[in-house]
C-alpha cells in the first residue's frame, strides 16, 4: 500500500485549517496529515492538532517554500507527498485524485487545475509571468503555473532543494522538468479563498511576483527571467 503524507503549509488559517485537515483524514488515502504552522498568531496549529494533524510549529515566519521544506524534513520517507493549501476546506478531499497518476506510474508530479469559478480574482500578472518563465524553462504551457495543489513522488521530492516563499511552485516545476521527470496537469474539483483586488491582494501578488522572480533567476538566470516578465507584460496589455 502506498504511504502518502499530506503537507499543509499554514499561516493564520484558523478559519479553514480544521476542515481541510478533516477532509484529508476522512479520505483514508492519506497516511498522515502534517501541518506546518508558519508562526501563526491565531491558533492555527492548535486547531489543526485537534482535527487530527501532526503539527510542526515554526518559531518565525519563513514563508511557504521554507514551510514545505520543514514538513518534508519531518516526514520520514513516504512514497508520495500531497501538497495542499490550508484554505481548501472540505474540497481538500478531492486533492487525493492527484495521486492516481503517480500510483499508475503515469506521472512523477501532478498539478491541480481549479474549476474556472474557483480561480483567483486577482489581476493575473503573476500567473502570466510564471507561465512565461515555465515556458522558457520547459518549453511547455502550464494552465495553473502557481497551483499549490500537487502530488509528488516521494524520492523525487526529497532530492530537490525547494525555492523560498511563493517561488515554491515555479521552482518545483522547473526542477522536476530538469530532473527529466513527468509532469501532468489535471482538473480537480477544488475550492479555495481567492485573492481579491484590495490592498492586501495587491501586496500578496507583489510578494508572490518577487519570490517567483528570484526562484526563476536562480534557475534560468536574470536575463531569461526578465525577458519572460517583459513578454508577460506585453501579453497582459494586449488583453
């Protein structure tokens, strides 16, 4: 039987973390739900533990990439990892569908494509920039370049050095491609809390763009990364 560890990086997610943990546990597909509490101040870790997760508490906020890396370091050696965002709630149960292509040896990493109504309501520039960076790096078009919902072969995941912060997804996709492994995007009926267009949403997207730019630059160099950003700007203003 395949041993799966679900890793949920979480910061100040008390409104949704218990429902997300419960949904994963109730599938009986996931062997362990491991929540990495990234220095929350709202009781996220306590809520996750009460719901049945094992919780790793970080003393200071290190960002998404670092939180996932901390989870991997605490996970042992599972056959597969399931990366899940804290805000999926009950829909997190569907994330286990991402494991099927790994079990059937059809992919080494799968990426969830959200339903159209469940996608972010932001401005879309970070997503465009990420798509251009991945096209430059891999030669492939990705519908959800920033999707945090992924299933990854265990040995493969443990062999990688993850990008910091919100650069996690772009760095992970590039690294898996460079390793010569198979990547598959697939639609999954997930629902999350979209980032809006208010000031907090703008600040979030700015941090995200900065992180994914650094992740790309480490792997592709600054010239290719900046050229990718320029192409995404052109695409954005042609809309």
